[in-house]
C-alpha cells in the first residue's frame, strides 16, 4: 500500500503540499520535543557526533523550502539532538554550520529549548533542541529523535482496528505523508520464513506489511522470541534489543506473491 495521506491524522488538507501546511506539522512536533525553556547549564566538554544538512519536506515546500542542519551532540554525559534552519533556500557552509567540527572535541551548553556549541573563542552556534531527522547513523542519536515521538504515541488512544499487541515506532519521514509514528505488529511467519510486520497509521488505517528475513544484516539467525528495541527502531528498520538490525526482505512481490518463489530472502 502506498503512503497516501490520511485525513484522520494530518492537521492539513489531504495531500496538501503547501509550505504553510508542512510548517504547521513541523512546528507542532517541535513544540512536543522542545518543552519549556530553562536556565542554560554551565559550559561543558562535548563532542559533535553528527551534523547533516537536509530538507525537511523535500520538494513539497517548493521554492520556500529551507535547508536545515540536524545536529547530534554528546555533552555532559548526555546525547542531544537539534536543528538549525538555513536562510531562505540557501543552506549553511561547513564553517557557519559547524559541520567541520564533526568528530572533534568542542564545548557546549544547553537548556530545554536550545544547544550552544563552539570550538574556539566567544562565538557559538545556537541550535534548537529536538529533531525529526531520521537519517542519523549513530543509534544513540536516533534514540533521542524517537523518544518524544513515542512519548506522543503513548498519549494517543489505540484505534479499534489496531490489535492489542501492536506497538508504536517512529515514522520513516519519507513521501508526501509523514506521520510522526506508525503502529506495528510483528511476528515470524513459519510458512514463508519471513518476519512480517503489519502496519497502521496513527488513526488505524492499514498501511500494508513490511517483511524481513529471519536473520540480521550480519547474517545471524533470528528466533521466534526476538525482542525489538522500540526506541532504536523506526518504520523500515527494525533494531533488536541486542543491537542487531533485521535484514529487510527486498524480494519483489505482486499482490503479496513472490515474483520469483525460489529466490532466497535478501
């Protein structure tokens, strides 16, 4: 099933691609992530783990899209994520964004709404706390992106058509409809020898099935009692509590039937 818009969840008109609509969605989630402002901490040693420029709504915002840099910082024993929007359609260069500091020791201070990072001198880059960026490579960064999303899901009433054993995972944030979370129910299908994960949008509309091989990307077999790390996982990527990642089943199917039945799961 394609990722079509769900009018029961999105606060914008169905399949709306206007900048105003997308901005409402992003600001709504930002309010959930950021919380209220508090006093900044003292300056502490830190490390910039990742800094990646991306476009939050791809081409759907048209000429008004603002390239944004997503940050992940390790500071004072904590992992912090945040974002800093560029100016108009122009992004930031590696120096003004701090991307040249990735992997380096820096100094940082933060409160509940902002992070300030710097390398030398009084100049600091201010970053808004909270991120919707789903492409961080470091699992610790993704966990902090997912934490407020799952907190939001925990406050939602479970839809009638979603089974009791279903759980929420962060949405993949691709396509023209990007729910913050998606309901999942996964199990090992002994007949097809795949791990099948049925999915529903936040309000209960079915969004098809994701299939995984019964092994990890490193080739380790996965037994029927596997346990999923909900904070580390997201739509399209299942991470086990062991830290292993399930191998997505990339085999072609037509009407849920394999195009090449003898083809091994890969």
